[in-house]
């Protein structure tokens, strides 16, 4: 099979254990496909409380995010969630360098699924 495996990972919970599970799932699936000699594309989409993973001030796993990003994993941060945080906290939070802002996390997930990406919610 020469086709790239594409996986969208949805993180909408702020629990550190859930964040760790999501990143471990990503690392495991990347290792599996690398061992099988198959290309894989992974994008984690964080919205709601899950955005804490990508906040520079709150992320419990910034080193793991950086490590996975260096391996090609994309990390998308929901702009709608960021607007809410900015309103509630009075300032926009700084994000980890790996984070890329998308207009809407849920819309991004729909776009990926419509493009044939598998959906994973740890």
C-alpha cells in the first residue's frame, strides 16, 4: 500500500492524562507505520479545554509536542477557542511554537474527514 495514511486526532479535554494518551497514540501510530514502511500524516486538532495542550503557559507536555512536531505531526489550535480565552482572561495566550491556528477546530476536523482522513479521539 503506497498511499499515505492520514489521521486526524481530536483533543477537546483539558485533562493531562487525556493529553498524554493522545500524544502517545500519535507516537505509536507513527512508529507502527514507519516500521511498516508506510507514510503517515497526523494532525492533532485542539479545541475547547483541549487547547491547554498547546498553550505555552499551561501545556503539561511541551517537549513531547515539540518532538512530534519535529517528526512532521501538525498541531492545530482553534481560533474560536482562542477568542473565548482572550475574552475571559483579558489577553491572548501564547501558544507553543508547533501550534498553527485554524479558524475553527470542528470545521477543520470536518474538512479533514471529508478529505478522507481517519478520525481518532483518544
